């Protein structure tokens, strides 16, 4: 299930979810289309979507994995193959032909195959989950980077003239919206074709016209509309609009929400009203599914997060599923979306490497393209904890921010810094996120007060004194079930103590606009990286969750619920 609503009523689509042939290729034999024949044993079966590290004998496997699936067409068809997320490097082959390569992990990529003949076809994907200095995330990272096809593979059957793109923008003046609908039509025909183009919302026709498309042409078309008395999407009170664009043989459905985003007096304003953000950091990860987090569990996750009293979630540290964002849209939560640059141990030189920079830019473009219409998305974040004290980071960040602003002027651009008192990037952003662990990695939890005083002074000096500041990470580990009479290190009691003290300090600071606790649930750590960098990862897990990895509440959950539910403004 990709979305909570249908994206097409006319276009025929099919998910290739289910059993695929799979073989790991630890020696990276570089086999071509006949690879299965060269393996001494028959391939195993793996369910797609999933992560191979959740299967027996592959807990730690990092490297190459080959997937194969048969596709059968009853007649010749134009097909589009969409890979909604594959970890790392992917090479896709159809009937032995290389369709293309993609690097990424959490965003979709696709291939168009016009006039694919009737009959049986063999689809093969070679994926490589290996991390190195120039991958994103790079080789030192504090979460387990599962391998595999982690989100659905979709097969679409396209008509000769199809809707390639539907992008909806709007400007709000009071309750009136000026809507601009950008349409891209593409012809796969050798002759010209005319079609009727109809745009409707909630079943009501808003616009219709006849369009001519020449043979093989791509046509860009803009439809302008004025909508009166729009119902605004608000935090806790969401209102959504579902637009359908259709031609005679194709359609595309997108859902949006109308709202404005601004910042003022250190706060985030939604529709002109300040919202104090009460949030958690969420990895889309589970011990049984890895990153292939099932939609059913997302519903429960959402219920738990709402029960906690949250009005926002940070998608740490990578673009999360569209299904999850649909749920946030429908429930009126604010979302922070970021690309997986995790910079705590990233060597400084890496951010100046063209390959690394290009990968980051592509990830930004794909993230924004994928999640553009979700009203819940308020923040685009470009990196987490890189060395923000350096000129290299400055130049890199300018390039990333430049791209975000080119692609989307309606949202806030942000990042998370671990060097708040030395950071030279403060003036570049609309919102500043601070990650700090007083009470855990450094000093007493009360240390936050002095740090924040110094930070505010410094922000003022750098000309960023009015920029809203969010506490994007803070907390400590609490091993589930370890409770006692006093708050010992690693106990649930100590974790609850740090988190509650920190929340009270932040709430008393008028320059802080919201809090994201690290983290919602315990997650599996990357042992290679953890053993080198962290000695505190008991069980090989990052145990700073308010709930454990199976979403059972710790003491900190109950304390935070009490606090978040009492913050009513
Ligand atoms: C960092 C990082 C998180 C996590 C956290 C921790 O701030 O952004 O991903 O690693 O520290 O638990 O130490």
C-alpha cells in the first residue's frame, strides 16, 4: 500500500510486492543477466518490500544482492516501472538490457519502457548496500543501514498519451486561493493526438479544455484557478483537497492542504497563529521489518505519538514513506523531512567532494519532488550534525539551500547543528535546530541553560537573533525494564529525569519554538560504527527511545505524555 488514497482511477497500476528470487553476491562477482545460472545453489525467495538483514543468516550482511521477478503482459503495453525505495546503488535490467542506475535509498526512481511486447519478461535488480566515504549516509553512521528493496515496486500501464506530471501550487489571500496547476503530458505516439483535459476537485469539475499534442511531444501546460472560501489545513484540524486531472485514457490524483507558513517572534506560524512544536525524532525502522515499515504499524505508531501529545515529528534521518506522511496530513501533524546526511563523524573534506555534493543535491531534489504536496511538511532539512564550523560546510550548505529555495519557496529551510556555540551557518537558515545531550554525553542536564544563553548571544551577533530555534535532539538511554529506586545511568528513571528536566528548561526559554526528543523508539545501531564511536550502545541498540523497539512505553514516555499534554498553547 503506497498511499492512503488512490492515485489513479483510470490508469492501471500494479504493485510487484510479494516473493522475488534473491541471491546475495558477497564477492561482488559482477554477473550480468545470466547471474542466476552461475550461482551454485538455487536462489532463495525474499518478500518485497523488505530488508534482507531481517532474514536468517543475513543479520549483518552488507554488500550486493540480486533480485529477480517475472512479469507477464497479455498484450503489448507502454510500461513505467517505479522503484519506491531501494537501498544504496541500484542497477535495473529488463530482459538483460540495462535500464539504468540510481543511487539513493529513500526516494523513488523510475524507468519508462514504451511498447513492451506481450509475453514473459525478466526484471532484475542488482543492489549494493555498501557504505563508504562518499555514500549518503557515509560509512560511519549511528543507525543500521539495512539492505534491499525497502518500499514497493510499481508497474504502471500507460496509454499513448499520458500524464507525466501534476504539480499544484497556490497563494493564499485570506480565504481565497490562487491555484496554479502545472501539467505535463507526454505522447508516445507517432501521430498527433487531441484530448480533453479535465481538472476536478472532490468530484466537482473545475476546468476543462481540449489540448493538442504532437507526435512524441512533451507538453507543459498551466491551469490557473481561483478558489473562494477554502478550508485551511491546520495543526490538529486538517482539511484536505483532492484534485484529479484526467484525459480520455489517463488520470492522476494529488492531495493538498491550504495553509501558510511563516516565522515570527521565535515561533513557527501556521495560518498566522504560533504553534509551539511538541515532537519526537522518528526512525522508520522496526526489528522485524527494518526500513520496510508496514503501513498497519504506521497507524499504531501514529496513535502512540498522538497519545504522547505530539503535534510534530522529525523524520530522522531520511525521507520517510508517503503513506506515513499521508497519515500526518490527515491528522494535522507538522513534519520535518531531511536527507540522510549524518555528519557527526563525517570527515570535513567529504562535503567538498563533487560526488558527495551531487548525491546530496539529487537526494534533495527527489525528496522535495516526492513529498511536495503534503501539507504536513513544513521543514526541509539539508543535513544533520556536519562540522558547521568550517568554510567547507558553508560552501556545501549554500549549494544545498540554493537548490531547496529554487524548488520550493513555500516552506522553511533548516538543519540540525551539534556545534551551536561555534557554528558559522546560523544566518543561512529560516530555522535553526540544535542537537545537544547535556545529562548524557556532557555534564549535567542543567548545562542546557548556560549553553542556550551563550547561543542566543552568539546568534544575535551573527545576525540570526530572530531566527526560531528548535531543540531537535536531546535525551539519554534508558534500558527497557531497568527501573529502580533512584535514577542510575541507563535506567528508565534516569532517562525520564533527563528528558523532563530538559523539556522544562526549553519551555521556559522564550527563544525556543519547540522540542524534538531523541528519540521516539529504540533502534538497531550499526555495530561497526557504534563499536568504534560509541561504547554506550547496549544490545547494539540506540536505547534513547521513549518506547522500546517493539513500541512498549518506558517511564520517559509517561513523563513526556504528562508534560506534552499539559502544554496546551
Ligand atoms: C546524534 C545523532 C543521532 C543519534 C544521537 C545519539 O545527535 O543525530 O542520530 O546518533 O546523536 O543517540 O547519540
